[in-house]
C-alpha cells in the first residue's frame, strides 16, 4: 500500500510551499474564467489549495483510472471552474462547489490531499498513454 505524503512535505516540491496568488492561478489555468477574479471564495480557495494547484496537471484523454495525483488534483480542484468557463455550469453553483471543497478541507486539513487520490495497488502501472 502506498503511503500518502502531503505535497508540501516532499523535498522535490519545495517551490510549492510559497503562497499562490489568484493572478498566478489564473495565469496557470487559462480555462478558469476571469470574472471570478474578485470573488473572496476564490481567493481563499487559491490560498488553501495553492500547493496542490501548483502540482495539478490537466489529464489527457487517454488517462485511465483517473490518472496520477497531479491529474486527480486538477479534476477535483479545477474541473468545476473549467466547466463554468465553457458555460456548462452556473456561477452560483460553481462558487458553492468551491465552498463545499473548502469545507471538506476544513474537516480534515492534515489528510485532505490524501483523500483526493485513490490508493493504487503496489506495482500497478502508472496511468497515461502507452
């Protein structure tokens, strides 16, 4: 069984510890609509999840089983914003989803990142295109 290590504690991700700004978030993920820039909930969301957002990567269509941790972070933390950005979700519902995710984090802040990524059997192949 894999042991979950929060991204901010791994040596290889030392740069993820610096706080992320909303501007940096919007620049990194152009699919997030700019009309949310001044929303207090987005500011808090970026502040809380900045380390995970720095690791997040958009999964490719050939990802199987949800992808690796960085792909799961994208799907769980950015996908709702991207869906709103293309007009398939309403603003108030999107902001409510951000709030719900923050509430889930507040309930278990020390292990929240681990709950996002499903456990992979030892020796299982990495997700992705072959």
